[in-house]
C-alpha cells in the first residue's frame, strides 16, 4: 500500500485489506488508493518458532538450536534459525514457481549443567572390634565415601562429628585409628562426617567393640625384613602365621629394633601380636603362643616364605631372627654369646645356665 492511504484501512501480508475503524458514508462516500506488490527479501516466521522442552526447566534448560540440512540443498542460504529462541526465518525470498515445498533438518543441543550433590558414604553403619591394648594409630576401620560430582571424590575430607579422646580419623583417607583404648571396654559409638569442597556433607556411624586383654597376652616375633616391608604385608603376615599356628592372629604393632640394626647389617623387625582360638575372642597367653611358635617354626617360615620369598628368618621373643629359641638350644646360644665376649675381652667369664 502506497502513501498517502486512508487510515481506515490496513493491508495484511496475505494481500487482504481490512478496516481499522468504522466508515462514515456522509463524510466520505468512496476511497481510492494503490496497492503495490514487490518481489524481494522476506523475513517471516511460519508457523511459529521451533520449540523444544526440557523436563528440568529451571535446572538444565540450556538449549541450542541449529539447522543441519535443507532439501533441496541449494536453498540452504534462504533460511536462518536463532540458536537461542528457535525462531526460523526466511532470509532470502523464495519463488513458488521454482519450489513448492522444502524439508529442513533441525538439531537441538541440550547443555546439561552439573548441579552440586553431597558426597555419600558407602554404608550408613560401620562396625569393628579391637583390644584395649591396641597402640596409638592402630587401624580400626576405613570409612569410605564417594562424590556423585565428577572428579570430586579425591577432594573429600573426613572428620569426627564429636571430639573423642579414644579415636580419630585420617582426614584424606577415612582411616579410623586408635588414640587411646586404655581403660575402655564394651561398645563405643561415634559419628564420622565427610565433606566436599562446597561444604556439602554426609554422616555415618561407627561402632567399635573394645575387648579386654592384657600385656601378658602379647607375643613377640622377629623377622629379618625391613619394617616397611612387614607393615605393607601385615594382613598377609596375620593370615600366614595364623594358618601355621592354627589360631586367629591379630598384629598390634610392627617396629624396628634400631639398636640391633646399628650393630648388624641384617634388619630386625619386631612384630607384636595376640592369638586366639578360631571361635574365641579371648587372647591366649604369651607363653602358650610363643611355645607354639617355637614348635611350628619351620611351618611358620614356610608360610611367610610365600609372602616375603626365600630367606625369611623367624625369631621368637626379642631374640635375633633365625635363632632357634627352643628349650634344648637356648643354652647353646647363650654359651656362644659368652664365648664371643670372652674372646674379645680376654677376660675369664663363667655363666650359669
């Protein structure tokens, strides 16, 4: 429609002319105006915007629209789509004499944002048992949590919910260990919290049954292995010695004899442990355990050889590894020691055995 044109009329895009207000015949009995049709660029939406819905509206609703194909392909440049709204536009005029219909392929890309989630313990309850003679840092149980957020599990931190003078937890690994179990008996319950870097957390419960024992139940075995090697294989040592003795063995501590190591090239590691009948939680006496250790020495060496390889030597008590401390051989060992002292000092010495 070309200007000037009456304000009472409007021209729609489909070519229809409509009234915009009532007409007054007494004022104007006729209207004349020109309508011009042009072939040119048209920008329109038909029938509406391409629309995709995300069920997580407000959470993961980032959608990106794109056009993947137009058939026939030579009309690819005639269309455009808004990547954010999905509005499809004709940017270059189409000629119906050339093509009456086209097929468009639309791709919708959904960006899924990671919503922070709290870490989760693998169990809501952990249980373990120890003896009240367990030393400082004695491992009790490992509590483990995972973080649903990708790559965040290694940043988790563990702590006790309430302070304790009896137990503590290693912040990065979740290893619960003994601080002091002296004078404690029965069940001790406490809570452990795991927290991620955003402060999201979970809590689990740990129940430790503290059994009674005494220092005279602790047997000592020596091995000609470095203390770190024995520590790393402590569970296998428990199983191997337990099979050889026919009892259940629990290692309390693994330490090195520094004084002996300074005098000798061969390392000496002290393994303090308790032993029980398979169906009992009452520790056997140190004397009974060490007697069995002496009588089953070859079998113990054979079992430990499967752990450490050939050449492992076992001693009973705090004597040197490899020393046979049976009743019959003990005088011989002492006599050899005295002989060496006599030779070095060149002083007569008598020993009563």
